[in-house]
C-alpha cells in the first residue's frame, strides 16, 4: 500500500474512534435531560395516581369532628349508658366498641351505629366505620341518616374512594335545610 492510502486509512480510523467517544459536555446534557424527564414523569404520576389521598386526609381532618354522645337529662338513664357515654366522650373508643356491640345485639338502634362508627373511625378501623355509617345513612331516621351520610363521605375520602365520597357529598349538598349542605359544598369544591 502506498503511504498516502495508509495515511488516509489512519485518518478514517481516528475519525471513527473520535465519533464513538462523545465529548464530556454531551454526556452532561444527556444526564440533565434524563434527570429532567424523570422529574416530569414523577410529577405527572403523582397528579394522576391515587397519591392525592394525602391531601384528602388533610381535607378530612379539617372537617371531621366526632359527634359527642349526649344523654337525655329528662329521662332516667341506666347507669350502663352513663358509663358508656362518659367513656365515649373521654375518647376511650377502643373500650366503648364492645359495649356498643352489646347494645346493638340486645336492642338494635341506629344511633348506636353512629357512635360505634365514630369509635371504629377513631381507632383506625375505617372499613367497619364505613359499614356503620352506611347502615346509618340508609336508615329511616332522616336526622341520623344525614349524619351517617356525612361521616360515610368523610370515611370514604380517608380510605381513598373519592368517587363514593363525591356521590354522598352531592346528596348532602342539595338538601336546603340539611345540617351539612354548606360543608358538603365546601368539600366538593376542594376535591
């Protein structure tokens, strides 16, 4: 081979080697691009996933307040009811649940489902709380049914079932004389 051909082949080989090895600045651009893409994907996934439940939990915390248990002053109240009411109002919810279970077995009354649902909610058993609130929401007692619907909606939000919560809140939002109409509209506006 002639010297000029060898020089030409040497130049081609050196160019090929140089083409496979990108400059350091190009790698930095690739790394920055990949990092930016990862951040965008992370933010998009947070927006479209159920990770909004954290904000729903904050929303629930700002609207949730346990219903106090008040016994009639006029009627003679059995000591077991007074003891249970005191324990409930002192927030001894885990101790109150077995007592309320007994009341519901011996003489079922949806008002006990309200207080047991709150006790379950407070102890973190949201599934049982939601069951009690659902029973209450579907009861014939319209006053208690409204409370049941409100607490069931808050419980659904805390669990992460925003669709059920919206459905329940919309029922409350259209009741002009309802106790929870304004609050239901506020919560719906924040969802």
